[in-house]
C-alpha cells in the first residue's frame, strides 16, 4: 500500500502554511519530517487527517484512491492513524472503552455480531455486544493488556479517563498504545518523542519498530535525532516555511543535528 501527498497546500483563513508538499509513504517505511518551530509540521499532519481548521489544495491518494475530500473519520476507517503533538484528555471516557469502540469501528463487521464473549465481564459498557469480526472480546482485551505491558503502562491506566491527569510522557505512551492496538495501515506521530525520558524513548521506539515490522507505513515528525538513534528512518525530509527543502537518507538527520537548519532557510 502507499499513501501519496501530491502538491499539497494547506491554508488557515487566507494564510498559506504548507506549500506544494509531495511525498510517498510505502507500507513498512519510516519517513521522518524535521523542521524548526512553526515550519508547518503539525499543519501537514492535520491536513493529512482533514482537520477542519485547514483548507487543503492538491491531492492525497491512498493506493489509487483519492481521499482529499474524505472526512477524518473516513480516513481513519481506511487505516490512517495520527498521534497528536498535544494529546487531549477526555475525562469519563476510559482508555479501554475508547480503544474497544475504536477497534470495533475500524475492524468490526457491520452485520450482526458473530462472536460474543462468554466470560462474565464486570464493566457494563464492555458487556454490550461485541462485533469485531476476527477476534473475540477477550482476545482483544488480552492483546490490549499485552501491548500495555510491552510499553510499561500499568494495567490500572486502562480504566482511567483517557489522558485524564496523565503526565506528559504517559500521554505519549498512550498514543503509542492506541497505534499498536488499532492496527492502522499508516501512522503519523507528531513529536511522540518530546518530553520522554530515556527509557520511555526506547519504549516508544520499540512501538514504532513493531509497527514497521507489521508493515505499517510511518511518518514521524521530530525535532531531534534522539529517537532516530533507536530507529533508522528510510527517508528524512526537512520542512522549512511549509516547504520540503531537502530529502535524503538517515544521515541527513545527523547533519541537521550538528549543523541546524540555517543552511536550509
Ligand atoms: N489554526 C491556526 N490559526 C493561525 N495560525 C496557525 C494555525 N495553525 C497553524 N498556524 C500557524 O502556522 C505555522 C505552522 O504551525 P505548526 O503548528 O504547523 O508548526 P510546527 O512545525 O508543528 O511547529 P512546532 O515544532 O513548534 O510544533 C505557525 O506559524 C502557526 O502559528
Ligand atoms: Mg508541531
């Protein structure tokens, strides 16, 4: 599979923030987008995900299907996932319920449910009929717990409100838990590495690596080469003033780390 941006432009009101960005992300590839503050990295990610604040020109193509006019929900259903730079809290919606419902929406059958969990479940919301096509509810919760364990997220977090009172690093790990659990085809991580301690950084890098192994195409937006020590991007793109001014292999990230962005302004 491939996700292509073709001459993408993004505007807020009449102000153009993204200028003619073209790139193709193939399944199993890691692309890193680097650039100074305010260069348009988050805007690029939002435009890709149809954030309503941004008007977009150009094309977004998933395989051979143009999805430029699709809503955020339609894009998510086609397998595009985005982790936010500043994840929002939704008190009252627990992590497990959010992920269960999202998983059903993305992978469940739309016809009547075929599989129903036979084990008694204490949470009344979980006892609603499960309609995910290929796995049972207990298999889903076991997988969720396994992913949480691998990311060193205590199981108690799963029944807390999503990001409600979570620390900065915990929120970032929660974004990764969502990506691993929801099994997207393409994942965009906007500064997933910001504010992480060294152990959490390795944990998040492990998450990205396991997505790559499953064939997920990954776009990481980052400021630092730090996370790229644990992951080798296939391509690095430098975004300055809303334009890709340079693309190259992993070595480009090292060059930016030592020389900064001045040469590209
Ligand atoms: N909704 C908006 N209204 C007005 N200006 C906006 C809006 N969204 C983005 N911008 C402007 O567009 C520019 C690019 O912002 P963006 O958040 O994409 O930068 P960034 O590269 O992600 O920066 P950072 O590294 O600090 O996260 C900034 O000057 C920002 O103020
Ligand atoms: Mg940003």
